[in-house]
């Protein structure tokens, strides 16, 4: 038996490992199983090259828990190691590499990502084990040659001796520490294997499981027995490593269910990624139905490296707007768990992000061109993703102009160019601005929509919480295009034409009416103004100034500070427009009794509030009671 000291200048690097990895110590299993899978794949490669002789036999990786002995064993039949290999790869490379890694990246890395670099993955075992044993034999050794048995208790000292071992491969035995006994559970190990090893390319078995099998013969009454079967954790050939030609829609749906479980909400469609130059990237992305309130999606994109699960936090790798998608991306060219700013400056990550954006845009454009009717049917379920992308990715915005849709109040869909052509002639004002009228709530703004339609105008339905930002962007690059919500002013003010309007009131009369109304409505909430409208128009109308409302909406959906921040602190303000030509306005002017005049003004204001859904609580109750009195 040989003893020795691990080649590391620090007295003990294990506390450093635990310090860096404490918050994520479950990854020890990912690292050790990944090593076993790598060793097995290397053997298959060498066999194909003719360098490994003989039958490979069963290559399943086994993971077993022994609660009594307090051990976890990971066993493979891969390439194995000689005693010299153990000295080189376990005693020297890992720790010298770890020190180099720490010096280079300390302070720059996320806590858990020291493992997996420079061969340190194996030593993640000491996060949960007080002692680790390796029993191994290389595929190059003859049947009569001895294997190696290495043992270490978490100090820099180790022991190594020869052992009798017939079969090739490596067996790693973890003697679990008292503070990590939660891992001495088949259920816990199964849970972690399904999380990290669900799609690893070599079969992984974690003991056995009960399965009900039919034992009755044909013609007999059905009879079942419970038997023990191998508990195989993983699917070694997931859909994303296949070509699109090998897969049907049912295959894609089945894989989505494999990722996230059964759901009544099937994905709308998918995009298959497959690139091998200038970077490696495979994967399948699914477009789910996105709810209007942009609630957090529980089924996130999962990042893999060579079929090993890494994380479902893909910010910085996938463009922000595509984090709303679901599915898998697999790439060995993405650096793990470095800061987001580092990721964004990494050349390969930028290329991967740009490629994914391009693939999504191309797929949407293809769907639009191939079957526009079907694309229009899906639009309301995907528009949130498209709008988000148009706001945050300039290249995507340019491509989306071809397939991004705008829905009119009558249900018809148009691209931006189509819609501009449709409304330009009728909705251009006297200053040559094309006014795009829109509504956020078809029912809530029905009266305003109807007034616009009576003039022959078209109204868009823009209900997304991102719409204020998108309008601002479109207006910024189209100087003669203005968006205006139908309730932001009187329709004749929204699209001003060269029309003269007259009033039957004198300027003095208007001043008196204005002062009377202002005396009976809260000044901090309403700005009163008189307009010379048709006598058939409403006496009082409440409008929401476009600029103020839009700035407030932008601030609420991430507009940031500055002007948007200031708007968020301001009280809500409305314009109360009084029609100088309405019969009620003349009645208010002529009413000599102050209480009766106040009653008329209050009733008319409440009717206008009702139209804007601003009448609630005590005010609504008082309005109802007052209305009954008036008709009683």
C-alpha cells in the first residue's frame, strides 16, 4: 500500500471547495455521474477506432444508496484508470488546476461554478462525503492485472493500494458526512438524477423499482403482479439530438410533455436548432400561449451541455424576449455560471444569441407567408413575445415588420405597411399627420369607438401592456405618424380637419359655465374646458390625455426613471370637456338656484365618469339614488 500527499501547495483545499460550493452541493451527483458517462463514451469511441478490444457488454452506469453503510456508489464500465492514471488525474491535475482556476477567477465567478473546471468535478464529492474511495481498472489492463484502490478522508493525504479486480471501469464510493445524510435516500437521489441526468447519453440505473405486469394468459381474467425492474432514469436519445426529418408533430409534443409533464395547453409550434459551425448548438424551442398579463412562466428554457442539465436560468444566453419560450438548448460553447455582463461580452454567446433570434424571426416569417390565416389565428397567443422582441432587439424589429400584425376593431389583421396604406387617406389631419386611432378595451371604450366609426375612421385594438413602448418606437421612426387612443380627446380634436365650429354661447357665457363647473368638480383631478361641438354630442365628456396616460403606462411596465418616473408620482388627471352647444349647458348657465345648478353639473359629470368606468363606491351609490329621484 502506498501513501502520499496530494500535489497542492495549500494546506487543505477542501474548505475552499466547500466554501465555494456550499449553496449548490447537490451538483456533486451531476459531476460524478457526468464523469462516469464521459468515461463510458470514451470507451465506445476507442472501440470504434479499434483501440479498445473485446466486447463492451452492458455499459449502464449504476447509482446505489446504502442507508445502513451510509454510502453512495457510482459505478461505470468505462475506460477505467491504472494506478498511474489515478496519480496523474486525481492527485495532480485536479488540484493544481483548481489553484490556477481560483487565482484566475476568484471574485468573478458565481459561487457554484468552481466545479467542472480543470478536472475538479471529481472533488465535488467532498461536499457531501467525509471519505471517498475509488476502485478502478483500466481497459488497457489484462484480466490478471491488479486494479487500483484510492482513498482520501478530505485532507491532502491519501492512500492507494493494488486490489484484485476483474472488470474494467471505475467505482466511486462516498461515505456520506453527518451533515449530508439527506442524500442517503433513494427518493432524493432519484429526484437529482431526473433533474441533472434525465437525458444523459448513457443509460443510468438507480437500483430497482416496482412495476405492475400482466401475468394472466389470453382468455383468462386479467391478473397483475408487482415485480422488481431496473429503475432506468434517462432517455439517452432525446428529440433535440435528432434531425427534424426524423420527428413528427406528435414526437415534438411528446418531448414537451417529457420536459414539463402533461398539460392541457399544448405549445403552438416549435423551432428546431441545429448548428455545428462556427459554434455548436442544438435544441428545440416551443412557443407557448402567452397570457396578456405576462405572468412568470414556470416552464423555462433548460440549458444542457452534451445532454447534461446545467440550469434553467438562461438570461444572458437567450435574448430577453425569448426567455418566455420553453424547451431546450444544448451547447458546449457557453461558459457556465459567469456573470451576466461577462456572458454578454463573450463572442460565442453573442453569436448563439443572434442565431436564435434569427431562427425565431425566420420561422415566424415562414409561417406568415405559408399560411397567413393560421398565423392570424395564433397571433394573439404569440404577440407578447413578438412585441417584446421588437422593443428589445433591433434586428428582430426589422424582420418583424414583415409579419408583425395589428388587429382592427372589426377583427381584421394587417401588417404595419398594409394598415398605414389603409387609413392614410381618411385619417390624415390638416398638418399632414396620419393618426392611428386605437382602443385598449373594446367594451370599456365602446362609446368612443362608435363616435370614431361614425366618422368613417378605423380603430386598432391594442391591448398589450407593452403597447405604449411600441407606439413610442414606431412614432420615433415615422415622424408623420401619431397614435391616439379614442378616449384621449374628442374625435374631432384627434383628427383635426379644416372645419369651422361655432357656439351659441358668448365668450362671457362660456367663462360663467366654466367657473360653475370648476366650482363643483375636484380641481386636482379635472381640467375643465369648453368645446363648440354638435348639439347632438354629449353635454359632458371625460377624456384621458394621450401623453400623460402613455407615460404612466410606460413607467408601470418598466419605463425606468427620468420622465417616466416623475409621471408615476403624479396624480391621475382627466379633461372634462363641456359641449357649449348642448341644451344642458344652456340650462346650467341659466339656472339661478345654486343647489339645482350643482345637481345638474354633478349628474352630468357622473354620467361622463360612468362612460369612462370612473364611477365607483359611494359616488356610484349616490348617482343611482339621484337618478331614481330624477325619474321618480
